């Protein structure tokens, strides 16, 4: 029916002062015509009233008809504000320019940064590439709603990048890159010999560079030169390379018990809860006393703390498990097999690279004290070569500079 | 026709046990703490001054007497008055005040 007073103030209202004439008649006429009046104050022949701006023409004609004089006191609402604005176009223009400028500036990329690289040159190169791809300060932001194309573009342009991630956050664009780690370059080998690492019988020598100094069938000792990098009596030195396959013997002493005591959990357990106050332990729960033949206890203690201070009161839970002892015994045959298996594992795990087992020989198998004792000889074929600095024959002086 | 409508309204109000002012144009006067008066279902505005406000109701005339009256709203069928009310008087139509 009637708008609240705050709303009429927004829509446009007028507060007037009426004097002289037939005020009563105007009020009644207003009421009949359904014109809402607000804050009506009548004092004798004078009246103050507020009306909606849209009702004013009718009120004015009524007042004229009844000879009432009108004086305006207050004006409210946006129609008056609009009029005021119309009188000050420069202010309105300034406001409009401000809004437009704000819209333009907020739709631009302001800053492009590169993270993930320390190298300043690479950073500059990435900056250049992004600029060419279209991401630069001043570029319209709307273009980077979806940055997948830009990322793939950058990856194509910079082959030394592994991954490019672009995040546009407001007016800031950040290009995060991960560079490819270059593969480690092969070690530059200096002049060297290949010497024997173990005592062995040489079977085959494959010298790809250098001079082979041993022959198949020859017994070599550790440190003996197998392939020499010194050519022409040491005048030319090269990094020797190649393989020397030789037969190596390993002697292993092994003992395997025939009877084993093993214990296993049966799955039965009882739980006991304690409240530990300092050194005192009060059992709160778990009073069962099971009749286990053997048992093992596992304890778990809470770590209640206030900040860094560990509380003196802690909860402790102990689980008592039933244990079943288990006696296992092996046959001699099984023990022998196991011994051989253990020896093979041991030999294969020793240093010297890949090995081929040529044969195994069991010596002195004895059973004593419930154990099987054996000595096993294992023959393997393996590469016994190891790199070493060039070893010149006695009496030869190292002289690379002038040449003898 | 008018009488029929009135009777129908009356019957509906009785049947739904609504207060009579909701349907059938009976005027309602609300007085809050002797300082604010709201009169609804007003037919006409007869007199307004700072000491006396007189409104026309359907079957009677209501006179408010007091001090410092400000009519905060005059709208269709509704008059809100604020001020110190001293006396509220109803006069049946035709009586001479």
C-alpha cells in the first residue's frame, strides 16, 4: 500500500511548508485522491508535509485551487541527485573515465615472472619466448583463460624445458618451468691399464684397446697387468679397454643346523590396560590370567603431551600373546641342498660383476653337534679386469714431454 | 448484490473464526503506549492540527485529543499519528460533537 519512508526518500520525495488558504481542504482532497502524505505536522494555519515527487503535480494543482502557498524545505531522492549531476557534467565525465580506466587496466597482464630457473640467461630466453607467444605486460588477460596452448607453444619453442606451467593470478602471470637435466657426459678416460683384481686362470682376453699381456691358461695374481695402455714401450699411452674372462675359485665354509627351535604366535592374546603415573603403573583393565605355555608381551605407550612437555600420566597397553614353540628338523639331504644354495648366493653376491658358475665341489661334509659342516669350492667365470694407472716396465723413465 | 457480498463475507469470517476487521471493513484502532496511534479502514480525514486529529470511520467519527500530534502517514484507508494522546473519543454518525 505505502512504501516505507526510506524507500520514498530514494524514489524522490519533497518536504513542503504550506501557509494560508484552506489547508484542511487540501488535506481532505489529497486523502480522497489517494495521495500518501508523510510526517504531516499541522500547527494552526501552517503545515509541513512530505509527499512523493510523482504526486507533486496533483498536489500543486490542489494547493493552487485552495489558495495555499507552497515553500519547499527538503528534497530527497535520486531524481534530485540526477539533476545535480546534470549540472556538473565534468564530475560525471571524470567518474566515467575512472570506471573505464579501471576496467581496461584490470583486464591487462601487468607482470610476467619466471620461476624455477636460476640461470639468468635462460630466464631472459624464456621471457623472450613468452613475449613472442603473446604473454607480456599489457597483453589482454582474457586471452589466457586457457593456457594449454601457450604452454605447449613454449615447450615447442624451448626444447631444453621439460615442463612449463603458466598461472595467471589477477594481473600477474607466473611461468614456472622445469628444465631438462642434461645427461651426464661419459667420463673422459685418461691413459690406463687393465690389471687383474683376483687370483685367477685366464680363459679369454678381449682387448678392444691396448696390448694384451696375458694368454689363456695363464695364472694371474692381483695387480698383474692384463691389458696395457702403454703402446710402443710407453711412448704412446692410451686408455686400455677390454674384457678378461678368467676362472676364479672361491672357498666357502658353511654350516647348516639340522634341528631348529622356532617359536610362532598362536593368535591368542589378552590385552591389559595400565595408567602409568610416573613410575607407578596401575592396571585398569584386562584381568584375565590365561594359562599360556609360553608368552611374549608387547607394550604400547601413549605419548600424551602438552606442547613440548610430556605429561607424567600416560596410558599403557600391553598385549600378551601365546607362543607355541616349534621344533624343526632337516634331513641330511635337505641340509646339503640348503648349504649349496647358501654358498651359491654368497659367491654371486661378492664383488666382481657378473659371474657364471662353472662348477661346485663339496669337500669334507661332516655332521657334528647337530650341524652339517661343509667346505665348498666354487669355480666361476668372470671379468677380472680392473682399471689402474699405467705401469711402465722397470728402468723406463716416464717422459711424455720431449720424447726420447 | 452488495448485501449478498457482505453476508457472504460475514459468514466466511464467522466460519473461519477470523477477527472481524480482517474482512469486513470494520475500522481498527491501535494505540501504542499512548504515544502512537494507528487507525485502519479510515473513510476520510476530517481535521488535523497539533492538538486534535479527527477521522471519519464507516459508522462513526474518531477524535484524538492530545499534544504535539504529528501525522506520520496518511495513506489509503490508513492514518498513523504520533504524539501525546490524552483522549480518544468515538461519536456515532449523526451526533453533534
